[in-house]
């Protein structure tokens, strides 16, 4: 009888990881224990994944507000600095803003509207329509924004992020000026020194500012790229992917994630006799249809993974085959015809643009698998920072 369960993702409970722990040893031993205790047989192309926060925690990859401030002051001169397009997040940005403000005399905070980059709304499109405001043309100061919209309380957090961010800047000892605009070059009307705080559009923002004559242009990925007064660091992503660790520190995105993933994959492959792939994952890449928030606040879904997870799916659409190629067949004959078509598929030939693959998802495997991991592990108290996936690469022909 054919196998009826294919892709299965399991959350693996682990000990609580601490700074200085061997993350590779901890992940490998937890996975092997889970497989043994639950009678799970490993197979080639199984995937073991560990959340980026565990890797960074074991590395001790932390930075304090004071260390961030020192880097900001050294790289900007510490006078008036524009801070453009941050996301609205207590976890992701509040301590970064505190560190930036502590390193300068004045912050010109430029917020995009009606929402931030990942979909957190300050106001709705309907409110803009009612106020007669064009977000691509109109630049608002704080008084104009309040006159049009009043207090803006985030429906999920109950926070007025405008007041919250203004208070952070002032509590750090800097002067605060708030601007609402969607053209990054607008900030140059206030200062020629800018820290671009957007995540996925940061390269465009930097390019536009440099072309418009900005004197200093930095991104969050240009801060904490090397140790500052004993801090953690990330040479590729800097402060991107960081989040709040406690009231004075952020946990940075992990370093050398590829090395960690390769070591986990190699150890598990040796222990099981099967080729086990491995990855380090962070935020998934998906959007909440109710809150309109795009989950991905990290710079990438997976900062590190084994070579077997490179590429994109190359799949045939079963319903298209059933309706189009084999519309005259049914039952066993249809199953056999579809299976044969899949067997004949040339893995080296991309199906992108071919109608037979239309509707499948040509996203990177690491984005798809990392999103599955993030949804499985969640971000609360499940205690499963490791995910073990089986059958992801199987298709209709695998028995």
C-alpha cells in the first residue's frame, strides 16, 4: 500500500540554551534523542532546523544600548541624524532607537505612512482618503499629523508608536523631530546624515540618498559590524535581525550560520547513516491577512543552511495534469499516468513559465522551509526551537 503521510514537521523539545553552550552538540543530541524515543526512522533529505535566536544566544552575540550609541557617534559625528523608515516594534526597534538617540544630539525621525515596511499601520487608507492626504506627495510634521488623525493606537499592542518613539529619543537625551513622508530623500531637508532603518528596501534607500547628495548614509546593517567595546557583532547584517534581549541589550543576528548548519548536518548524517540537511531559521516569509503584517522582520528567512537546500521547487501541478493532459483518465490509470509524468521530469530543466507548473511556488526552498519551521515552532512557550522535517522533497511517486 502506498504511503499516505508525506511531509511531516515536528517540533523538538530541547534544554534551554545559554551563552557559551555548544549549539551543534545541543541540537544534534536533542534530535537523536527525539528520533529514538519516538521510534522515528530518519531518511535521506530529512531537514533539521534550529532557530537563529538559539545560535546567537550560544554565541553570546549581544550588544548594549551604550555600545550601539558609541558606534553611532563614531560613524555619524553625533550631531543631527535622520532616522528613516523604522518598523513599529517594541521588540525589534525600541532599543535600537534608544542607542541611536544616545549617540547623537538630535534625531529627525521619519516615519512612513500609512504603514511601516512590514505592514504595521499608523493609519488606514480610508483615513487618508477622508483627510484628503496623498502619502506619496504630502509631508507632515507632528502637529499636522495629529490634526489629521489624532492619537494612533496600534490595535495589537495598544501603543501609540509616535509618542512611544518620541519618548525614547528624549529619554536618551536627544532632541526629537518627527516627520511623516514616503520619499526617503525628504529627510535631506533636515539633515545630510542619515541612518536608513528599513530592512528589505534598504539598498534602494541608500542609493537614492547618496544620489541626492547625502554626506553620511548608513543602514542598520552598517552598525555593529565589528565589536564595539566588547560587544557582539555581525559583519554581514550588523543590527538587522536583532531583537530585545532585556531592558538594556539586544540579541544580534547570529554569525557564521552556514558553518553551524553544515556542522549540524554533518553530525546528524554521520550518526544516522542518512543525508540530513540542516538550516538556521528566523522569521517566516508570510503575511497575516487580518493584521496585514508581513512577518519577515529579519533580513532573510535563513542566514545559514546546507548545500542541499539551495534552489527553488521544480514541481508539476497535479490538478493541471489531471484536467489537461489526462482528462480522459480516472482511477488507477490516472494515478499511473501522473506518476509516470513526474518520473520523466528532468530535474535539470526549470519548469518556470511552463503551464504545467503554473500555480506552484517558485520561491527559494530555504524561504519555504524556514517559514514552515517558524510556523511550527512559534515564538512563545512551546519549547521547540528545533524542527525536524521529513518528506518535504517527496512527490507522488515516492512509496
